[in-house]
C-alpha cells in the first residue's frame, strides 16, 4: 500500500515539474517572439516630438501650401534637454514629411507628442484634412491636446520657456491647469476632434493661445462650425460659454462694488438641458446649479451669521450669472450663429437623428431659457 502511494506521489511530482517546465519554456518563447525584430536605439539618435504645428499659406482660391513645424527634444550633454524645430512645406499634408526629413539626421518617432497647435489661418481654411490624415496614422497620440494660435505655430513651438524643456510642455501644463479656475474642461484632446466635428448636434471649441511679449497665455476660445473656425471669443465670454456648455467644471465668479468691496466665489457647475418642440419651434431649458466656497469676502460682513445676508448673496449671484448667460446667448444667436452650447445634441436625441437638420440655424432661432441656482458649501476658517 505504501509502495503504491509512493509511486503515485512520484508520478504527481513529475507531472507538476513538467507543468512548470512547460510554463517556463512557453514564457521564454513569448518573450523571444515579442522581442523579435526590435532594435534598441539610443534616445539621442531619435527625433522625439514635443509638439506639432499646422499652418497654411494661401496660394489662390481653394489652394494653400501646408506648413507643418514639429519641435523635437534635443538631448545634449550633462542630461540637458532643449528643442529643435523642423518645418516641412508642401502642397499636401503627407508630402510635408519628406520635405521635413531633409532637415533632420534622425528617425522620427510619433506617439508621445504633447500638443498639436493649429494656426488661425488653417482653422479657418478647415481642419477636416488633418483629422482624416492623422486618424489613419495609428502612431499619432490621440490623447495629445489641441489648441489654436495666432500667427505661425512655429514661433510658439520655438519659444524657449525658462526651466521647461519645450514650450509644448509648458502649454500642455497650462491647458491642464486651466480646469481649476476658468470653467475650462479637459475635452480638448485630439480624439475629441473625431467625435465633435462630424457628430450631429455637436460643435468644436478649442483653447486659443497667444504669445504676448515674452509670455504664453490662453486668451479665449476658438469657435468652430463643423471643421471651420468661425470666431474667437475672449476669456470673459469663454467662462460663460464653459458654464453653459460643460458639466462639473470649476471657476471663480465675483460680485464687486468697488476696489474695496467685493466677494469672490469658487464654484463647481452642474448642468442639465431639456428640450421641447412645438411645430417647428424649439425651446431649450438650461438648469445651471453652482455650488462652491466663498474665497474672499469684503462685501457681506455678516454672511456667516445672518441667513438673510446669505440669501441676498445667493440672489445677487443668481442675477449676475443669469445676466451674463442671457447676454452670451443673445450674442451666440445673433452674431456667432453657431450652436456652441451643443443644444442640438439634446434635441436630436429626443426627436430623432439623421434628418438633415441644421442645428446651428435651429438653435439660433430657438427660445433658450436659463435657470440658475447658487448655493454655498464652505466659507473658510472665518474672518480675521
């Protein structure tokens, strides 16, 4: 009996060892398969892009010459990193690659570029071609940020920001931090272009970046109708647009009597949109809730103890947000004539898609009602 058990244990141990040997051999084969054909190249021998710019030069009716500058990380001695910018100029987007290669002594590696900067001229001409070209390229970084700039993007990509390896890194950080105080969203990635330009009832807005003197800064938003930029709005209007368009974004609002009497309110938004249709007339209802903290208070000194003062603040902030919202909507409908609040998306979802409806025109002639609700979460440690 003992001999049988011993023999059985021997067989089981042998099978277990065989199983582990098989796993080890299989893992080695997988590793060899993955590594097959891969050549290790030093980073110094590669052109690793930091940012890509796209610009056009008009050559006649419906004819342009494309200029695509790319800034690359330059790895020098003592771990110092700087940037070089090479520009390809040609009649087509793809052709700029071969023109740009004659300036470079390294192999281009796409996929980690931080930002794509579109010039205003290119944005007005139409960005549809670059969307299709880059969508076909599986190496493009779809999560890279996109912005519009004034003038030639090469000037911005070549700009040296102190203590930053490239201006692309600085602009990327600038756009990422813009979500903290100006109601900006994080929906400015390249993949967002895919889903907004050709989607029914949706519209594209992108941050507008300028180089003013020796300072890079966000100066507003670029508004698009389909794939073409139609207008640029300043920061004040951008904050209002963001409140009405986005959900769960953060920013600062203020009530001010003079330089000594003011209150600042750091709020997070919550947005809901409803739509009703009577005949061919659409009515949109935007419920905008603001909840946040009082960051500064030099206006209502008894707001902490007095409920009436708190209600007065909430009422005045309601009126202020209502006023700037109505002013922006009026301008959107009469001047911009584009559905930059994406209200058509709500109507299409409720009443049906693929009906060849121009939602820009529908929204420009619709009734849009905004209802604002302001509430305070915290008021800080107290008064000094």
